[in-house]
């Protein structure tokens, strides 16, 4: 009887190593069909899961309460499993080179507890060669076992989109690879237990690794192009969103939009590819150019905010600015590598006091990562400018009238006077006295409506 049948018959277990935004939903999905051990070195996170709390908000507390996943921080429990999935983060260092510390550490932990006949599948984003050239030697050294004889390996890139309730593990085609045909067949069948969209069998581990790293590099380049267009069109006083809506009527126009590109995937993965390319003697031109544009967008947004404030006759040093949203993307509590922090740091360089509102993010993570304490909505008043950086669902309930109350008394009175003038006159509002600066990075609000209400409005 092969390993797949043993797993299906619950004679063998699978393990998930790394229970974050990617690993935990995978563990929960598999637990509906087979026996799963969910391992993480973070004991506090394990306790939350055991108490039915989902800190990632990916599946929700009710699902965590009812799941049969055996959550543990005891690495010895990994010996009970024969099929292991490693889903730990792969960040970059400050010099933007790959930081393989988490995947190397996970490999050592698993290696210490690896048993004969096991299959290990890596899901972490890496450059081609990491699985076989870096992870396998660690597994062999720690276990004393021989790869290809005592255990097998494969690679299946994660494609979960944090915060996205539509594109889930079950609905995204899963790329799977193995070191040989037997490993590939078993891995593919195991994943087919939960992936309704089906499995794509890649011809090699390196092909699967490369496929993953270019997915996000492609998206990064496309967004960089949109960001560059936004910079150009802002100089021309043309609304970028209006341009993209017009161009989008053509059937083959790719519908991307400008924005802050952060997180642990799009803002990181391209560096893995360019790092490996440089090792081979090739220096990227397009990929790194796109990265530079996207890395600089936080500074650009901050500078644009200051320019609008100057236009509104604001005293910059000592001014107060509110930023709505600090997560790296909408409807996601994850703050890792968020580019909103770049906006905050740049504004603070000008002597501006910044208040952050974000009901979605994990407050402890936000403090631990950036020493930022979020403010409540009630605390946002007497502001000199308001920035909507992340379009969380919670923010969509906020209207322009609500935003108007967030500014200083002078600004509010000026807006009220302008509304009265507009109501009694056929003439357009005098934009020279617009002093409520509203920076709408992702275009959440209607530009014309905002300008008619007297806001000094800007968006990417």
C-alpha cells in the first residue's frame, strides 16, 4: 500500500510546518479529509489556535474551533507524520537579498524528526534550486537519512491570496512537482483531496520554483508601469483612473491599477529571482526597474501630500495627518513589509504628527514591527490632511461628509460656506480656498463629488 492510500485511510498523518496566512488554511482544508498535525514554533500562536482564535482572519474563529487539526509547538510530534508540507515565510534582508533563515530553520527542525519513507513538500517562495541545493542537505544532515532512498522531496508553490475570500486554496489550480515520478504522483493525489480546481504537474522541482517566483514578478512589473503612468499623468494634471477606465475598454488591455506594493510576496519575490540571476552573471533590467519604482511610491505619496498641504496654506512642521489603513493590502491584518509605513516615516521627516486608523490589523504585530499604536476613529479630529491608504471594507462605510468632520474648525467652516455659495450660484467653486486635503491613494471616493464638496483631492 503506498503512502497516499495510507494517508486517505488515516493510517498515516500529514504535517503542516508553519501556521501563518498560508500554512494554517492548508492545514484546515486537509483536516476535513485526513489527519493533520499543525506545527509552529510560535507557542503563543498555537495557544490561540487551540482556543479557537484565528489571528490571521483567513478562515475565522468558528472554523478554527471546529477543525480537527492537532495544533502543537512540540517538534517531536512531527515524527507521527509521513507527508510534510513546509509553509514558512521567505523574506528579504535589509540589503534586499533572500533571507533563507526561516526555511533553513524549518528544514533543521523537520530533519531532526524525519522518519524513513517520508515525503517533504516545500511551499515557500524561493529561487530555483533552493529545495534541492539548500533544503535537502539540511534534511539529510539532521536526519542521517539519504534523500531519494530514505525520503523524497517535492515543491508546490503556495498561491493563497491573503484576505481574498474568492481565490482560495480550493479554487486555485495547484502546481505540484516531485523529485521523481512516484513522488510527483503521490503529492498530486494528496493535494487533489482538497484542491477542487485541480493540479498541474510540473516537469521538475526547479520549474515549479521558477513558475512561482515569476508570477509575482510579473504582477510587480505591471503595477510599476501603472505607478509610473500615475506620476506622469499627475504632472500633466490628468486623472490616471479616468485614463485607465478609458483604455480598459479595449479587449486586450491589462487591468492593473497604481498603488503601494508591499506584503511578503509581490514586494519580495522579484528579489529572489534577480539574486539568483546575478549569481549566474546576469543583471536584471526590467525587474529591478519595476522594483525601484514600487519601492519609492511611499515617498512619492508623502511628498505629494506635503505639496497639497502647502497649496492649502498649511503650516507643515507640526501639522497633523490621519492615515486610514496600514495593512499591506485591503481586508487583511498582515502588516509585514507594508509600504504605508514608508508614507508615515516620510511625513514624520517633515515634522508632521501622523495618526493611524486600522481596525483590521493585528495591533500587537503593528507595535512589534513598527512601534505604531493605532488610533480610534473618534480621535481623528483637527486634522490638516487625511490619507486613505488601504480600502478596507470597514472604510467603505465612511462618506465624504464624515471625512469633513475630521478637519480643523477653520476648514469645516470654509467648506460649509463654499457649499452655501455653490447652492446659491451658478458659478463653480473657487478652488483657491479648498483647504481640506484628501489623499485617496486607491481611488475609493468620487473625485468630482469630493471637489464639489470643497476638498483639495488627490489620488494615484
